[in-house]
């Protein structure tokens, strides 16, 4: 087995390059030899030991995942334990159920691997974007600079879901097994801390 660790970013839509850069920074911080690749098909998905589902437009990402035939592979890989980080729209994609604060039901395609109910656009639209310090229950996570852009929140969690962070009364970060989800954009925070946590999960996953 190669000593190199390969992490992927789902590259169908959204802020892909920012996550690629954050993964590379996380490798450097953790002194890990690795590659950050863009995942667009089942073949590339099978080559990664960890995956990021980025922010962007969750409806578009879900539709493209279905059209390109990658949705079943995502569900299967994540169910088998593939460490996965979903951010903002990626958190919506991972949820078992999502609705919009304004239009309510969206009927959008979801991966459904994370036992949570997510409300889209909880803080409003683009002009209501903001930054805030959030204490995350991960190594070094106290006072993390969280960037919220058209951010969702988690309204309901299943029994196996651990809350990793709150902003005011809102759940904004969770973990279930090897799946992590954040309502904010850690790739824009200036810190690779959340991606370092994904790297640590991916290293353990590959060894097993």
C-alpha cells in the first residue's frame, strides 16, 4: 500500500478549488504525504480515502450526481465508512431530509447518509452572510472562525449524531461515525483545522 493519502473533493459544482487548497494545507500541518483530487465520477471516487462535499448549490449538485450516476456510489461509499466532510450545501446533500426556510419542501435529491433534518437558508440570503467564532468539539476547535454564507442549520438529529458546534441556539456542526457536516465554510476560515480532522479520520480508515 502506498504511503500517500488521497482525499477527494466532489467536483460537480461549488467551491471546489478552495477545498483542494485547504486539504493541501491540512496535509502540510499534519506532515502527511498526500494528494487532493477532484472527484467527478465513480472511478475517481473509488480511489479516495476521504471526501469533501463542498458548498455551492445543493439542488444542482444533487441533480448532477443523479444525472452522472454517481449518487448510488456516494451512498454506498459513505455507508461503508468513507470519511466525508459536507460543508454548507454539502451538509444539505448528506442529510436524510432538507427543507427551505421560505419555500419549505424542496424534493431535491439527497445522499441521506446523515441522520439529520436540515433547514436551508436559516440565516437569510447572500446579504445576510457573516463570520462568528464557534467552539468546535474537535482537537484545537475552540473559537474557530466560522464563515456563514446562505447557511443552513440542523433542526433535528438522530440518536447516533454528535453535536460538534453551535452558534447561538443553532446546531451548525455534527458528526455521525466518519461523516462530518458543517453549516459554515471551513475552507474560507484561514485555518485547515476541520480538514485536518478529516485527514485524521481518513488515515484511520485507510489503516483499517
